[in-house]
C-alpha cells in the first residue's frame, strides 16, 4: 500500500489529468485490507505474548510470597525473611528477563525466515561467475562482434522467445542501430555481449572467439555502455 501511495503522489499531475483519484483510492484501499488483516493477526499474537509474559511474572511473585512465609514459619532454622527477599529478587529478575524474551519471538522468526532466504542466494551457484579468474584475456582486440544463429529465452519467461536464429556481424569501428518494438530483443543483444546471460543456442563471437571462452571480468572491462535510463551514484565527479 505504501508503494502505491508513493507512486501516486510522485505522479499526482498525471493521476489528476486523467481524473484517476477515485480509482487510485480504491486500489490503495484494496491493498490496505491485506495490511489490516496482517495487523490484526499481529495484534492478537502480541496481545497473547504480553498476556503470557505478565501471567508468568505475577504468578512467580505470588508463589514466592505465598510459599516463602510458609517456609519461614515451618523451617525457621533454615529459612529467614532475608532468604525470602533474596529468592524474591532472584525470581523477579528471572521472570522479567523471560517476559522480555517472549515478545521477541516474532523478531526471531522474521530473522530466521530472512536469513534462510539470504543464505539461499549466497549459496546459489551462478553459471556466469564474474569473480572467476578462468578464461582468456587477449592482449589486443579489434572489436568485431558477431551473432551466429543465436536463440535466446529469458529464464523467467520460458514461453516467450526473444531471439530466434539471430545472425549479425558488427565490424569494428562501425555504428549500428537496432530498431524495433519494445521487447523485441534490442537490449537483450547487449546483455548477451556483456554475458549477463548465455544464449540458448548459437554463438556470440568477439574477434572470432566465443565470448564464453573469455574471462568475464576482462570482457566487461572492455565494454562501455550508456543505458536507457541514467543511474547516478552519490559522490563527486572527482571520486
């Protein structure tokens, strides 16, 4: 819901121009329902945790004050009022510490779920490792690029083929423009040259060499890219 609100506020002129206030308000309200249900469940959970922690705390106090004097009365040679106070203080510290631990179970569960996802990403083996030192590093390159019968489909969209048997030669020093509708594979060809992906079939060649045989870091260091959307990092021109 917050992302919808941010998007609408950033584009408020466009929303107003198309009289879309009511529609965006309805979309925001629908997403709030999900957040509301989650908030109710969280409130019930936190209330139960608070109830259990307080019950545990005051039960321990009650048992101490009930059973302590009984021990002093029946076994006065072993237990004194001072002993009862010491036990009471110890119980108070222990129960308070336990009570503070219970509400944090949710944080532990969230950290466990988030941590498992992070380690899943860390342990995942990539097919194209830019940190791997293997691969050729030619001393000199001319810059001739060739696509030899290349086919490609994005892993997340296996039902949609982006490139079908693309064959193209780009001589060094020449300016080439790829023109087409959105989604036809113009940017994909650059990503294949950079080895963000490998083609499903065919070869991408640099000076007649399959770029799969080249060192990935070396290859990317020799490619300059101006993306469609500017990306700015915090810092100065000197940095």
